C-alpha cells in the first residue's frame, strides 16, 4: 500500500485533484482508499438512529452496513496518525490518498495555486516531495506538476510514496 498526503490552502484544489487521481488509478486497475483530516466536527450519523444510539451508549466501533456501503465510526482514538489509520482501516488497497495530515510523518504533495496563496504550507523537512502548482518559484528543487498532469502525478506517486 502506498500512502501520500495532499496538503495545501483551503480552496487550492486538493479534493478535485484527488478525485481525478482516483479515477486515473481505478482506470489502471488499482484499488484506492481515501482518508481526510479535518479540524471540524462532521456529523456522520443521524441523532436518534440505531447506529448513533450504539455509539452514544459507548460502542467504540460502530458499523452501519447498507446494500451498497459500509459506514464506520470509531471513537476513543486519541491520536489519528495517517499510517496507522491506513493500515488499520484501508484493507487491501494499492493507494491511499489522504487530504490534510500536514503534521504527520508521511510523504506529502502540496497543491499551491497563486489564486489562493503563493506561500507554501509545508516545508521539505515536513516530508514535502513534490508540488502541484503554478507558482514556479516555490521549492524549485522539488518536482513540479500542473493540476492537469494526472498521469505524471500518478507515476511519481507510484515511484515515491510511502509504503
């Protein structure tokens, strides 16, 4: 399993890029998982419904299985380290695309568009290995990709991402 985290300012295009990378990876026969980190609380389950009630009663893991999906809620995890999450919950996948986790010790690709900011959010010391950007002057020693070079980004990830 290869793990890569995409970091960048809000609105820079991280989610759109990951969507395109998923599509390209799937077209190549790969199995893909995604893990997104946010600092905001996001309601996953409907208050009052059975799976919500199980979690409220103290279940540490609650799963809701439908005809076409599995929703997993895990509570009581103090640390959310990307590599541990990927290994524990991603099953048999080839690639894990993460969004966020800028502080974790994983390889990162930053999405930086001049329209959002010309200042990078990460340093090379933070695990930054490439830029998807239109800001050529930021980290010129790293590989730079344009937002539409999906094939090039995938090839780079397959060669460089954490296993």
